């Protein structure tokens, strides 16, 4: 009897809702549409957008001047035309004589352009500023300098649509002069190939390049090179790519502390500051071999490879791990003297190569040392003040600047941190650094694993360029679009009506819908019917919520099978989990395609990677695309995402898709299903 009852209960949990008659299908020409942005990021300081589009037909590109930045601007625009529209933006010289309208790129050094800007009442005069007009006569970008013209091209690229270039009248200038984004060098070269054009589009003008594990000749000869590190050729390539996208290259080579890179493969252990330590964390500043064998040869190679104006030598968190000083001779000298001697030694060595020096602030300007140590440092030493906790302002920027040091404020990814740091940097006439801490070999995580730190590039760009304005578009959508730009086009497909399979209403007026918390905590704000959420069009009527461990979802089905009987190239699933899960990457469900021949393929659904809770606003992965965001009646920020799963066998007819829950605390809810590709 017990076994019979168990069998019956299991069958009930695997059965679709009673009365299910099968899904209805609606074929549409625009199931998925990747549309151009409706705003410019960062927000221009002064801009109007009159109604109208400059037609693309016959449009030509004219570059006035021979500054490299003007050629880079033309290159970027041609690439945008090709990527987004599949069109070639031709140079005016290659077109028929007298062809018009045209896109003109130049600077105020051109008398005609200077006069045109003045006549239009647009005066780009600050370094890096530009004026941009787009109307029926064409588009004209006039930079105060070549860098300004290049920034103007990044704005124009965001005005491109499938029907033409949006009319605009813009005068724009950066609030913060030095706008730095941190990147890493490792063996995954494709990441920086995507990031560098993205950072240029966001109008950064420098990159801080984590370079500890580059395979320097000195490291190879000394046996401590790491094979996961970038080669010198790759480092030089990335540096050149950055420079030709308007980005100054600032290599970061951690010295004094965080120097595990020099102890790789058990080498150089005689140079450890603390031989009894556990971290191989700092070096012995009183051993001449530290400098002659490792540090100075590496810095020399870095200068040769990167050709920088300044090198960041780290010098942070020196006493956070092992003892410092640990050796008796160092203890006799004292920490402050050891720190000063090392810093000055590296500063002077770099100065001898014509290069400046940058350090992190936290040791030299700590409360314990601020009264004495900074006065002993060279005043041309650039200081990067880091503070990653949200705060209304960061007055330390003013304090460090008042001591006579050039200063930059460094932020990370917490809500409010980049925004306040940008305002403080503007007030202190300081620079801005958007840091990223994803591990020395964690480059791929900026798309999948630590994507929130990639999204922070967008927030930091806005904070440094125009800190008085809010982001014009969600940072997650902007980051995703710039990292992997897609064509502006419509894809035909099929909308699947999941109404017969709905197990929970989105509205919860009586505590029996959504997650059972009542009308103040439901998804009643989600548009229903035939709606476009993000790029994808769906038929939304409710949620196919599946079983989880919580009491109010234990009676729901473990899985729901939706018959399809058609071919398609991809399926797009609008989904969320009703609750969070304790561990990122927990498998909360799976989606199964079963083909008419009986074969099947499975897509595991991992929390944080393929789906996240409707209340989880932070994206750790860009695999799911943002679809909808809003708030509950009680003010809780909520969101939904789309997972696009490419059918590995688009030529085979698909019998069905099955949504399966693993029965975790997160549960699983599907709100929409849209197929793309021709149905047969």
C-alpha cells in the first residue's frame, strides 16, 4: 500500500496542470529584435535630440586632419556600420565627387570647423571635449583636440539605427580628466579584444594593466614564469590595441607586497621578507639581489614592452599577512624607513627611464604613518586612493592632494561606490580608476562568473565623465551590448502560449499567487499578453512554477513537458527562481529538448549562471540577458532574464521541451517561451 501511494504521488508531481490542452503557437516576423540604444552612455553634459534621422544611403566619411585619433575614430565608425548593419561606410575620397551628405571628423585646428562650431553656438574648448551635430545636412564632430574628436565618434556610434543616424546637437566634456579602467593580462586574449573597444566607447582614456604574471625574460631565466601569464608579445599587442583606442597604458606590477609572482616554482625564496611566513607575500628590501635579480630587470622589460608614461608599483597592504619587517636587520631599520627606501629606489629607477611612478595610498597615507611618511616621498609620485565601501564622499582625495601629490580615486563595484568616487574626484580635481579584482587568471569571468565587475565599468564611466547625471540606461544591458555587439535586426520566430501549463498567477491578491506573500510582494508589475521584454517577444500569462523545498511549492509538479513538433534554431526562455540559493552555481533545474526520433539534449540550469532569483539584481553572468526590471508594490526591486539556448540540432524536428526542477530551495519558474528560426 505504501509503495502504491508513493507511485501515485510521484505521478501527480510529474503531471502537467489538469485541463492542459497543449500550447498555442503564433508565428511572428520579429520574435527577437536587437534594437539600438535610445540613449548615449556616458550621458553628455549638454544634448538635445530633435526628431529625425540622417539617411544612410549615400552617406560618406570625411576626415579632416592627420592626427592618429581621427583615423581611429573613422575606423571605429566603419566597424560599427559593418557590425550593426552589415554596411560599408565609405570614405569620401573613394566616393563620387560632390557626394553628400557626409560625416565629418575633425578638430578646432581646422578653421572651417572652428567657425562652424562657433556659428552653431557650440564651443568645445576643454581637453577631451567635442561638439556634435547631426541633421539633414550630415553629421559633424569637432573636437577641442584629437582626443575630443575621438570621443565624439563614440557618441555618434550610439546614434546609429537601422533607419539612419539620429538627429542630435551635443556639446560634451569630461568632468574628470584621467579616467582609468583596470584590466588583466593572461592567456585569454579574446577578453581584452572585447574590453578595449568597450572601454573606448565608454570614453575611458587609460587602462591600468595588471601585469604581474607576464612571461618576462627575467622570469623565464629565473624559472618563476607562469605559463598562464601573457607572453611579452601578447602584452605588447594589448598595449598597442589600447593606445590605438585612445587609452594610455599604465602597467601595474605589484612590488614590495603581493609579490607571489616572483616566488613561482619555489624560486627566489632567499629573497622572502619572512622566511617563516605562509604566503610568500613580500620581499627583503635589504637584500640587493631583490632588485638586481628580479625587480629592476622586470621593470625595465615592462617599460620596453608597454612604453608607458607611468608604472603603478603597488605597495599596498604590506603588513596584512606575514611579518614585515621579519628579519633582524630590517627590524633594526624600522618599517617606515624600509618602505620609503624601497619606494624611492623604484621611483628613481623608473625616472631614469623617463617614466613616472604610481602607488596605492593605504600604507604611506595610513593613520599610523600619515604624519611623517608622505613628507619623505617624491612629490611627483602619483597616489591612487582606493576605497571600495559606499560613502557619500571621499574627502581623503582632497587631503592627499593638499599634501602636493597627484591623486586618483579608485572605486570598485558596490552600489554607490563608483558614483560617489566620481563626484569626489571631480571636486578634488583628481583622476578616477575603476578597479576590477577578478583574480590574476580570471579574465573570462567578466562575462561569466564576475560579470558585475564588468558591469561596473559602465557605472564608473558615467561617474567619471558626468557624475552629476544618472545612468541613462541599465548598466547591465549596456555592458552586454558593448562586450558582444549584435546586429540591429529582427529574427522571425514563434511565440508559445504557456497558459495551459501555468501553475501560479503573477498577481497575489490573496496569498495564493506567485510566492504566497500577498499583493505587496508579487509580479503584478510584469506586463502580460503579447509583450516585448528586452529583445524578445513573449506571450506572458502566468508562471510555470515548479516544485521546490518550501512548503507552498512542494505540491507543484517537478517537471512540465510542452509539446512543440517543429524545428527551430534556438529557444528563448523567460524565467527566474522564486527564491535565492545559498551557493552560486547550484543546479536548480534543467531544460530538455526531446527530438521526434527519441533522442534528447539537456541544458542544466545553474543559479547565477543561467538564472537568478526575481529579487537578485546583481548579474554574476551575462549568459542570461536582462529582460524586465521593476519593483513590487512594497518597493522591492525585481527582475526577469532571458536564457537563449541554441538548438544543437536545428535540422531535427523537436517533439517537446521539458522544464525540470531539481527541487531545491530556489525552485524554478518559467514565464515565457519563444522559438527563433523557421518552424517546419
